[in-house]
C-alpha cells in the first residue's frame, strides 16, 4: 500500500480588522474561523496583525507626528498577550472548527509597556496553542513599533499533515528563510500580509502573487497567502485626507489573497479588494512529483558547497543571579521575550518545534542537520 498523502482543504481569510479594537477583531476572527471550519477547511490562515490591526498609518503620517503617536498608543493598548483571553477565545474557535488556525496579531509581553512583536499564532484543531512565530525583521514603518523576533520562534511546526510553516509579509522573500523551511520539509506554508503597501510602491497584490509562486517553486509546498483589506471605519480613523482616502479606496491597493500549488500554479484567487474566504483542495502528493525534479534541500543541492546554520537561542537582556525570587515582572528575562507564562503555554499546547521523527535525542550530527529543530532553551 505504501504511504498515503491526504488532500487537505485550506482557507485564506481576507478581511479587515475591527480597527484598533482587540476584542472586536477577536470576535470577528472567531466568527470567520467557525465559518471556514463549517465549510470543511482544516487549515485557516489570517492576515498580518489582524488583531487588532497592522500599523499602516506610517504610510500616511509622519512617524513622530501627533496622529501616528496617538494610533501607536492605541495599538499597544489593544495588543495581544500570549497567553491571554484573546488566545483562549481563538483556541475555542479552532477546536469548534476542527482546524489549524494561523492568526496574525500584534503581541506584547505580559505586564510590560512599549515593546511589541509582529506575530503569527499557531493553534491546533484540538484547541491548544501550538506555538508562535515572531517576525524576524520589522519592515519600514513597523520598526517604529515592533521589535524583531529571534531564532527560537522560527521554523516549521508539526501537524497531522506533516511539517507546516509560516512567514510574515517581507520575510516570504528572504532567501535564507525560504531555504531553511524548505530543508525542514514544509508541505503547507502560510503567508500573512497587511491590508496595503506604502503609497510609493507597487500594489501589494503584485508582490503577493510573485512571492507566493516563487516560494512554491523553491520549497514545493502549497502556499496559502492571506491578505488584509480596508474598510470605511479604518479609513475614517486613519485621518489620511482626500488623497489618502482616494488611494485606500482604489481596489488595486489592497487584497489579493491567493493559494498556489507546489508546481507554482495559482489554484485559487486572487481575490479583489472585497472581504471573503478563499478555499482550495491541496493534494500533498503533488509535492512528491515536484521534489523528484528539484529538491533544493536534498538531491538537487550540494551540501559540500552550501550550508545554512540557524541559531535557535534567544539573547537575554536581563538576568538575575543569586536570588531564588523572580523580579516583579515575573521572569528574569521578561524584556527578552522569554516570559515564563508564554513558555508554559506553548509547552502545554504540545509545541515540539521539531520535525516529525526527530526528537532532540535522535538528531543527526551538526552540519546540514543544524536545520532541524532543537529543543527550545
């Protein structure tokens, strides 16, 4: 009989956040998760920073201006803690939908002020938190409110369908990140995108199409690209003026969700600027056909020439010695993202951060094997 590779129904959710409203965006996300699950989706992907929004005002306002500062403060006040009540609600919705959910959030550390991360949250169909990926390098205006993640949240997650991965916006064109996830055997890849790009560049939908097909070509994975879109409430609250409003109402400026097969063919989408859910049936066996031609982390590469090494540790900016008592924030390295509460929640959710069949005790020797997941320190 041999091995069997299933056909997986996936969904790319294209929707507008309830702008800078954490609770409202969470409620909307849960409704969309249940809708996609009712339609048979087993993997449901959401846009970048869907809860509570992405900091797109820096495309329109001066970084230190009053409007940008006001909106950035509201972003922090409405950001998500992991774990937290919003994550709990999403976990319940994922369980109800019997689906893997990949949700874009703006994350803040518990009991802290000021620092935020651009994060993908991964939740399993059992309603447990699998883990998270924090965007490694904030892009343009994001740098004013987001800090970059480290190697401890990078890599493929194990699912019942095999390794699955996700990256956020510009990361999806990072050659080293693409190769790393290819080497980890990703079969399904989620791209999370904002609702529009800077006014001076090409429309976002152009980049989404290019990066989705390029990633599929190199990795031989199915690619699910979920884009945000714009609504009138967001336009009003951004206070962008007549020219800005004209730009944001241009249907070419936003949206563009798409699903791409391992042979680089677009099988669903692209969507226009409207809200909607894009579906596709993903036959994982197609990845075998394509990798027999080009397996860029296998027989179609030269490990004696090319090697990639990944650091899965996270630096600690604050460590306490000589005391058994934790500081007020609850963890010696709270500022460095390794908050105990987050680690405990991830462990409780069963996040191994390893490829199937490779426990830390059985990993191969260093070299190309450095691409395998190591146990989180």
